[in-house]
């Protein structure tokens, strides 16, 4: 989740594609906040192990564009 900017969308896609071998565009779903200031991006993947999830989490939270990551 973060402010709805092109950079946020790009960073999320880059991080996921860096850590997941095969991910389609259909795996990415977005939902805007009421005022449209923020956006949540949900990515559905099949994780290979906990380390993969940890690496994705660390890469996403390292970005200044990501406000929250679950």
C-alpha cells in the first residue's frame, strides 16, 4: 500500500518479478482508497518457501514509496 503513483506500481512489479519465476499480469490487483490518494496492490503468487516471502517483504518495505506491506 502506498500513494497512488506510477513509481509504486513499477516498484511492486519489479520486486515481484525479481523474486518470483513466473507471474502473470492477472496476479496483480489494485484497489484505490475512498479519496483516491492511496492504493493497495495485491499480488497472488505460489511461494516456494518462507525465505522467498521474507525477501519480497524486505525489498518492498525498503522502498520509500511503500507505506505498508502485509
